[in-house]
C-alpha cells in the first residue's frame, strides 16, 4: 500500500487516540504537506523534534493497527463488497442463479467477520 494512503487510513481509524499536539503536527506533515521547518516554526519546536514526533506517531498508529486490525478488516470488507457488486452486475446481465449463491456466501463471510 502506498505510504500516503497507509498513513491516511491509519490516521482515519486511530487519529482520535492521539493527543491534540500529535494530531496537529501529523496533519500538517501528512495532509497539509508542510515541510519540517514550516511545522517547527509554526509550533515553536525544533525541526528534529517535528521529525521525531512524526516517526513516533507513525509507529503508534502502526501499533494500534497491529493490535486491532481495523484497517485490515476495512480493506478486506471493501474487497468483498466490490466482489458482490461485480457478481450482482453479472447476475443482472446473465440471470445465472450461481451468482446469487456466491453473493450470499460473501455476505455471510462479512457477517461472520463481525
């Protein structure tokens, strides 16, 4: 997964678990694409402090994912929903009931995951 996409997903799922200072600096670095110097000047800390904080937050967010697997579950469910969408289109086009059987199986997998 591309680093920016991974950072964005991790932040979306676990960002509220960070303190306000961490969220602010991380958002400036990842979402606002500010340089370390710009962030340091804005927050009154050193460039190295900004760098260290971003690395620490990356590790913290990854640690949450290692324990909770919410992003992994989200991506798996998203893939299954996409598969259901493809199968339902195939069913509408071909009227083959085997597609419905597959849709039901995937739907049950999603339900069993929760």
